[in-house]
C-alpha cells in the first residue's frame, strides 16, 4: 500500500501502517464510507480533514468517536465551537485526566451506573479543561 509508513503499533512492533477513517450509520450499524490516510500522520492534526470529509459528503455527525491521540485543547475547542458530540478516551498519564478518572471510579460499580445491555458500568460527569466544560 503506497500510503503505508513505518511506525510502531500498539504492541510496539515496527511495521508498515496506514490510518483509516470510517463513517458508520448509527441506525444501520454499517460503514457508510472510509478513507485511507498516510501511516505517518499525527492523529491530533487530522481532525479537520475528517470534518471536511463529513461536510463534503453532507453527513450529519451524531457522535464523533476517537482515541486519545486526538486529545488536544485545540481539538476540544474545535469540537465544542462546532457543537460536535464526541466520545474520546482520556490518557491516564496526564495529571488532569488521571485525577478526574480516579475521582469518578470511586463509586462507578454501583447499581445506578450499570448499563445493563452492554453489560458494563458507566456514568457522565463534568470535567473542566481550561474554560471549557465537558461530560
């Protein structure tokens, strides 16, 4: 694959890689389209390209799901300014997020937090990042 670039995967193996952006139909649970990207792109700098593609395809984003590689204050601000709902993993290595996760996990495994059909536990709680509040 021409777009492949050498890099380390999650298992720390040096292999040729590509990046894949996928849009899924929330109602049909099927992919709508995908886009291959260069394996050497930096996740956090790529969010605008994905949003441009969604706009070009006239897609209404119900929720944008991304990994912690996209977490920057600029990306959070962009998503907030454009009212784009999102789910993102927090890196537990960053002090702000680590403390928030520790505080939230204290009473997570309770009946009120059980998500039945998944089956798992979860809850929504506010977190302050600079002057922005997220749940």
